[in-house]
């Protein structure tokens, strides 16, 4: 919530430079309320930011999931195996969250 888009671009760039994005097998981004280009900064649209950083990876990726800080909010357990269908915008847990 309340995040300037140039900062999202900077975070994605940092992840790419650290080699993290090159290791992902899929990306799900939630929604961002009260987000915008920021004052005094040129800014890409969210679609351009994700296309620039995620499309070259060739992994399923989509934005608009009901995760993150907005409402309604669903929780995804860290480390659980899931299947992502970016075309349908679905996430299916393929194992239990508690082992």
C-alpha cells in the first residue's frame, strides 16, 4: 500500500542485480492501493515494470492476486509448493502448509 511505482521498479532491479530473479520459478504480485508514479519522478506503469523484469525470465507471473497488504487478503505460506497458472490467475497448493 502507498508505494511509489519507481520504488517497486528499484526493488525489482535490486532483486535482479542480486541474482534472485534469475532463480525464481514463478512470481505472484498482489494489488497496490494508493500507489502511483510519485511526485517529480518519471515512472513506468506497473505493467511496464513487470514486463521489463519478469517477461525475460520465462516463468509464470501475474499481478492482481489477493495477497499482500490490501483487503481482501489471503495468506500464502512461505516454502510451500504451489502450482501457478498465470493465464487463469490461480495458485494451487500442491502440498500441505504444515509438515
